[in-house]
C-alpha cells in the first residue's frame, strides 16, 4: 500500500486469467485495464475474453483485475477524514491555477 513501508498494511486486488486457447503457441499475456471509474476487469474478462479473435485467444492469456474498491478488491481510503480530502483538493486547485 505504501512503497516506503513494504512491511506495512496491504490491500488485495482481485485478478483473473483466461489461459491462451493454444498453449503450444502462447506468446504472453494481454493485460486488460477496466478503465473507469468503477470498471471491473474481472467482469470484463469473463464477459469479453472468450469473444476475442482466435489469433488473440490462441496466443495470449487474458488478464484482468478489479481496481481497489471495486468488485472483490479491497476498499481503500486515501484520507482519514473529509477535512483531509478537502484540504488536498484545495492544494491541488491552487497548484493547477498557479503552477510553480
């Protein structure tokens, strides 16, 4: 969760892998980013993975994930309070309006 504290708290991300249909000709993995907000890559792979063209399905595992707070992934909060979130937004707005 925090690169500066690798032994600290962690979250879990849901992943799914649809294996290549022709393992003998597998070239690698195709990583699906669900976009968002709120998109589930696990659901995307379940719904659309089998519909990819044979050239893709034969050669690539199709990998999807649920971003934090979506589907089976851990919910994550960036701020402990609404006040902290508002303060960060105010700081961002000042930087955008008046870049350093």
